[in-house]
C-alpha cells in the first residue's frame, strides 16, 4: 500500500535536500574563488596577496600595512581563512581592500595577466553546479569592483 502525504512531505524533503546542499555549494565556491585569486595575485612584497579576506554575511576590509622598504616577498602566502557557519541564505564575501588591487586587476603588473580576479570568478562559476545539478549561469556568482 502506498500513501501520499501531500505537498507538506515534498516541501519537507526539498527543504532538507536544498538546505543541506546550498551551504556546501556556497562555501565551496567561495573557497575556490579565494584560492584562485590568492594563487593568481601578482607578488612583489606579497601585501595584496596577503590582503585577501573572506567572511560570511559581512565584508572584511582589513588591509595589511605596507612592507618596510618594499621588501620583496615580505608577506608569506596567506593562511586559509576560517569562516563561520553558512546557511542557504548566506553571502560569503571574498574581499581585498589594498589601495592598488583594481590597477593590478586591470593589468598594471607584469607579474600577472590582467583580469585575474574576473577570470577566477568566471572559472568557478562555470564549474559550480546549483542544487538541482544544472550548471550555474554567469552572473549568479559575481565579482564586484568598487
């Protein structure tokens, strides 16, 4: 014998599936972006690479101080960030607030290709499936430049 509980059962099932998957997809995409931009970030002193931050539902705009005498590789590679709990409605912000990050993005450094941030975001967007298993459309994960 089969019984049907109606729409309530479907809603409970979909809430469990989506609420379980969405935070994982959000978290994975954010870490892929953070890893990509820190890997591609041009390095002289390491300040801009060390300046990448990640936080849940707020922007961490912390800026590392300038390296003394522009000492090459003064800053080590940044440690993997630790973030708080992620839920389906979370926004994870990957930020860099060093004053010259936009010029680096537009190609003023001979140490990295231009658009390293945009290209990283595009690459992640193409590879991140949404919770229904289809590939996300460009624009659902975005890079914002101010």
